[in-house]
C-alpha cells in the first residue's frame, strides 16, 4: 500500500514555506521561526509550530494556499479543503470589508501588525484572533505572490455557530 505523503512534504509546500519565512524576515527584519536544517526539516517545523500561519494567492478572489496544523485545526478543515477555499470565507460576511481594507494596507506597506478580528471556521464556530501580523509573500525574484498571516492568540466567541452567507 502506498504511503500518503503529508501535505507539508510536497515540493510546492516546501518551496512556499521558504517564501513565507523569507518574506516575513524581509518585511519585519526578524525571523518568523528560528530553525535550522534542510528545507524539508524547516517545512515540518513550520507546519507543526504552536502558532497559526496561513496564506493565500494573488487571484482577484484569493484562494488559501497554505495552512499549518494549527490553522487547519482552527478552521476545522483538512489540507485539501483548506487549499481550495477562498480566503474571504475565513471571515464572517460582516467582517469582510474590514479584512479587505487591512489586506490592502498590508499590500501598500509590505505588512501590518497588531490586527485583531473575528473569524469563522468551516463549521460556523466563531473565534477572536489578535496580535495578527499580515505580510506580503515574495517569490524568489522578490515579486509579490500572495499574502500571509500569523498569530498565536485566539479564543472562541461564545458557543454559537454561524452559517456563512456566501
């Protein structure tokens, strides 16, 4: 029987991990994660980090293209579902305008820090995120290829579950 390769071990995910770490260092002048080893070792460390890391691509309606283990658990999705989800769906309908404004601000400056807001999981569980850093992801030619966010503080908002309105 063929062994299933973890999502973070795919070559594209390993390359993307390198971009995430490089871009964070570029914009914030400090490392996102201090780890040594091969690109695979580094990808594994980021995937299993105790903080959340997510990113999306540059489409008009960006699609999530990375979520570490903490992100997948928080949004209650597996990698395959997560990486096919429009990133706007991580926020409730009424939070999206503010989210879009902050993403534009990050794009204009390379990053923003200390963002906070309410997000919603795939099952409708609402949670508050804070001390969020959003940054532009750069490729190997220093061209923008997406945006990413990280945070290590979140908590549930009540026990209610909201259904997304599209």
